[in-house]
C-alpha cells in the first residue's frame, strides 16, 4: 500500500502574501498528483510567493521534482519564487546530483526563506516608488532570465539529442544549466531550450550522473 502524502497550507508574511506548504511522506509518481493539485490551485489564485517545507519528506522522485520545475516559469514571470526548505540529507543529495540547485533556491530553515521573501518585498516597494523613467532604466539593466519549459523526451528532435552529446563529449565538466546555456548560445536554434528539456535528454541517454558524462567523453575522445 503506497505511503500517504500529507500536505498542509498556510499563509505567512506581514500581509499573508507568502504561502507555506508543508509536505510529509514520500513524493513519487503515485503521490505527486496531490501536490500538483495544490500548486495548480495556488497559481490559479495568483499566489506566487511559495515556500515548500520538505522537512518531513524522505524521498522525491523525478515526478515530484517535475512539479516544482514545471511551475517556475509562470511563478517567476509574476515576480514570485519557489523556495525549498529543510531538505533531509538523502533528499538534498539527489537534489544536488540532478543539479536542480542551479535553478531552485534552498534554505536550511523556514525563517531563512521567509526573510528572503521579505527582502524581495522591500525591493518591490522601493521600485514602486520610482518614477516611470527610473523604472525603465532599471528594467533595461535586468538580465534576461532563463526560460524553463517542460517537454516529453520522446518528442525531442533527434538533432537536439546529438547536440547535447557533442557538448558533453567536448566538455564533460559542464553542469546541466551550463549545457542548456551552451545550446541556447547557438543562434541557429529556432527556439530556446529549457533546463528541464535538457534534463529529459540526459535522463533518456542515462547521462544524468556526471560520472556517466565523463565516461562518454573519455570513450569518444579516446577513439
């Protein structure tokens, strides 16, 4: 019998603008739809400042991580963010192994995550006090954020798989985020490639582990 997933939601912050989701149990293919419903509901309500408390989660599968990644683009486009807190060592190890630490921010405590949101709100308040010309100048100085998309590996064009492999063979030290940037730096691409798409390709080719990427590079450069 699958382990039950317990989810509780509460508001925090000076004006209850931050949502804290506490998750307990195992987050896998069977249980992740429950969290997906909660996330969909919050996004539909335009609640974009979200803290996920993972202190009671023993394991997260790729389906579970996919829920967080799939909502990031819309959340960040609406000046929000998704912050993860209190990950157990075994969960944090997989999190870093899959290199999600390059796109998701983690915090040791709930207080750290809440404080970060408060700082963001203070910055927004200062921006709101600027005049139109000052706002335009500020916007022009902002870096373009990486677009994160979700797509099934089975639908990926074959040449994109080959591009990823060539990049790895050339430099196996690159992280998933760096591989994504390398692909997008090629102006011949018809559309941007997101982190999650590259992740799917690596998983399909059994290249998620850096050790396997090193083996591929060594084998190809040796011949």
